[in-house]
C-alpha cells in the first residue's frame, strides 16, 4: 500500500527532514487529513490545486521550503482550514481572494515570499483571525513582500485580531481609522511603507496595545496626545516620519 492510499489518515507530519521534490496531486486522496506539516524540508515546485479537495484540513504548515508559483485558488475550498504557515518560501502572485471563504481562519503567516498585488479586502471576513503576519513579502504574518496599494479598511472588522504585521511592503495611503475597531489588537507593525496622513486617534483607543511600530512610513501631523493613555504600551517606534509639533506631555 502506498502512502496516498491511507484514506483514514488524519495527521501527516513529515517536517524536519531533508525531503525533496513535489507535493503530488494524489494528496487529494487523503480525504480524512486534518493536519499536514511539511515544514523545514527541501520541497519545491507549485502546490497542486488538488489540495483544495481536503475538506477536513485544519492545519497546513509548509514553512522553510522552496515552494514556488501561485497559491492555488482551490485552497479556498478547504472549509475547515484554521492555520496556514507559508513562511520563507518562493510563492509569487497575489493572495487568492478565495481565502475569504475560510470562515474558521485564525492564523496566517506569509512572511518572506514573493507575493505581490493588494492585501485582499476579503481578509475582513476572518472574524476569528488573531495573527496576520505578512512582513517582508513582495506585495495578513505579510511583512517583507511587495504588497501595494492601500491597507484594507475591512481589516477593522476582525475584532479578534491580536497581531497585524505588514512591514516592508509598498503600501500607500493612510492608516485606516477602522483599525480602531480591532479591540484585541496587541501589536501593529507597518514600518517601511509609503503611507501618508496622520496617526489616527482611533489607534489610541486600543487598551491592550503593547507594540506600535510606524517607523519610516512618511506619516505627518502631530503625535496624538491620547497615545499616552495606552497604559500597556511597551514598544513605540515612530522614527523616520514627518511628524511635527511637540512631544505630547502624556507620553
């Protein structure tokens, strides 16, 4: 019997090896799979669209591999998916808008890929999402990518969001005031982007906020005096902006 004939398999953990090659289309035959962890290998190529047939899949960890190409649109059919970690691969293209179908989603880490385009407004549908990390991408973990255009105001719908990391992209426009509705937000990091406008007063209403990094984002105006009311704040970085006037007395 071959591996992909194990139709009752619910967990497949092949991480921390030196596996090479592709994930085969036969992955769809593992219809009972709930957890798939292949991280820290040397797997490459594109993810097969057949992965979208895994209706029971909840956890998909592929970080630290050499996957490339676009993230399959069909992943939006994995209706049970809660956690995705594609950190440090070579995925390119846009984040599929079909991700917006994943109503159970609570964690996505896409840092250090070659993704581009816009941050999908459909991310605002993720009412249970707690972590978005997209730092160092080429366009939610979404840092160090190349994301462009605006920060979607729809992210303000995610009341459970705790960490929003969108550093080192090509994001433009203002910081949406709607982020002030993310009352669970603990860390907001959007340094090294091409933003404009002022720091919204609404960010100063987030009582759980502990880390705010808006460095090198071309923000202007005054530092809100209400920022001194963030009693839990432990890290504040506003360097490299165009802020003016005096340092608020409440800081």
